[in-house]
């Protein structure tokens, strides 16, 4: 049962799945929204410029119906007049075409954004299969589109019938009206009918948009196995990541061990911890931890220090404080400046003694390490006598 639940698409699509779908040209789309916006913008443009458009169309119609006997029997003249009137009509209607084209291009952006994908133009031979076409028609999406088409046709048809029925007397009266009055009345009726149809399409789009969004994201749903596989691809295989981390630790350990021979001093616990310090005047603001380790690593650090004549200083409180409050490459904390300064002074004196001779320096003891910095310090808890 657990394996079956892992194969059911019950999980919402991840952002990566959505991005991949967009790369493939799959975005939520609503043809009803596009139809509504195109018609709405067209009707709005017609309403704004109705006066100018009426005058322009009236002029074109008057010119088209005004010709003499010679022109009527002159094929070239009639063709020239038809070409001129057609060009003038296209120029007059060009702003509407441009506005509606912009609306048609911009409408998909409202849902899915602007997407360019070459994969959408690739040929898919499976779409040519009759069986695949039947499956698409019988599918839930095909049935929903069929029901939606019937409902939209019924709604628009009912609205159109209602509008025509209301204007039946005015339509019959156009036959006895003058050209100017008839065009004005016809334009008014056309505007009212268009607005009514657009309002009905707004209802259709308001229902279709949520449905298309739901269907789109439902189609992109993932199984639990898909999510596991995606996480594995993004974050990497745990075993491979473990191997990478192990190699990184090994490289860091080698790099750290290579810095021990260059250290100025190694502070020890003496057996549990070992911290190697180095200070370069002018290049470092404070002594820096170049290597540190516990137990076996500490033993290796001590052995390397002895092989390369790096001074070893047994100072358990300072070693514990440095080990727990610093990382490799860190400068020592300000609270340990005084203690480390005594250590570095001892190292410089020791190096001078080894090279020049004289009196050996005194090994520093009881270094001033704050108790708060030393995790091994024994703190005395005073009894609460406030009662």
C-alpha cells in the first residue's frame, strides 16, 4: 500500500516542476479570457471613436454609392474606385485591428506570463494518431471543454436573442431611415449588443480562468517518489555527498597538518588537545590558529611538531579554550590576548636561547585564561542565601 501511495499524484507541483513546464511551453491558458479581452478592447475602442468612425464610414459609403453612367460601364474605373475605398476602409479600421492584436497577444501573459519555447514548435507525431485524438476527446479535459462550449453557445445565443428581440422594431425602422440616421441607429444597436455579449463572455471567462488554473496545477501534480527523486537530483545522492564531505575533511586535515611545521608553538592539554599557533608581524593582526585537534589528531600534531622542532607548551586551560573557541584560520579571541602574548614571548625567548645561548627562559605557568573561556574549569557554585 505504501508503494501505491508513493505512485499517486497527491503532492503539489514543486517550483522546479513548474519552471520545467514553462520551459516546455506549458503555461495556464484560457481561450475564454482571450476572447473576452479581445472583444472588450474592440468594443471599447469602437465606443471611444464611434463619432469619428461613423462619419468616416458614412463618407466611404456615400462615395461608394455615388458614380455616374460612364463609371458604371467602365471596368477600370470601378476597379480603381473599389481599390481606393477598400484602402480607405482598412486605414480607418487599422487602429481597431492593432488594438485587438495587442489584446490577443497580451491576454496569455495575464495567466502564464511571456514564454518563448522552441519545444512548443517541435513535431509530435503522436498527435497525428487517431487513437490519441479520441483519448483527448473522451478525457476529462475534452468533456469539460465540450460542456463549456455548449454552455457558452447557449449563453451567448440567449443574450443575442434577447438583444435582437428588444430592438426588433428599430431594426425594421432602419429600412425607412435616411443614411445618416440609419447608420447612427445601427451603430448604437451594434454597440449595445456588443457590450451585452462581452458582459456574458466576462461571466464565462470568470468561470473558465479558475478552472484552467486548477486543471493546470492538477496536471503538474507529483508523486512522493517524484519529489524524492527531485530532491535527490537537487541536493545530490546522500552517499556521494558523504564521500565528498569525507574527501573534503581529508584534504582539510592534510592542509592543516602541512601547516604544523610552520607554526611558532603548539599548545597542548597535554594529551587530549593540541593547538598550533603562528604569528607574522605586519601580516597578522593577532596570532592565528593554523591547526588544532583532539585525541589522535592531537597526537599527530605533537609528533609533527617534535619532528620539525616546533616548541610544545603544556598549558591545559589555554589549550582547551583555544580548541573550543576557535577554528582553523581564526585569530585568537581578544579574551586570550594576554595569555597568548605570554606564550609568544616565551617562544621568542626560547628561540633566542636556542640560537644565541644564555639563560633558558622560564616556562610560563598559570596563564590568565578567563574561566568563561575554559570549558574544563571547575566553577564554584555559591549557595543561594537569599531566602
